[in-house]
């Protein structure tokens, strides 16, 4: 993993959004982790705008996050709304 996402930060994300550090399969925790990775890759692309492999990885992550968000919206609308408010991903 890159330097912007340390193992301590992952544990912090899983604890905050998944309830426990071991709850890595929680949808909310996965979306939060993808959001953290997307933000790190976006800052990298601001400095290195010709890095096409990073751009492709970023688009892949955005697609995965979108699929998980649509699943969460169908499954639990209240949880979806609170999560997008906490992560500040939709305006």
C-alpha cells in the first residue's frame, strides 16, 4: 500500500465505520476505505497529471465505490444518507 494509507489509518477507518477493527467486510467501512484511497490518488494526480495508470486505478476505485453505494442505498437508506454526510462525497 502507499504511504498515504498506513495500517494504523486502516484500523482507524474500520473502527470508526465498521464498529470493530476486525470488521473489514462492513459495507460502510469498505466505502470509507475506498474514499480515503480515492482522495490520496487524487492528490497524487494533481502533482503527476500524466500518470495514466494511476488515473485508471482511480476510475476503477470510483466505480467500485459507486456500486457499493448503490447497494447500500437499496439495502439501508438511513445508513446510506448518514455515510455520505460523514464522508462528504455527494453534494
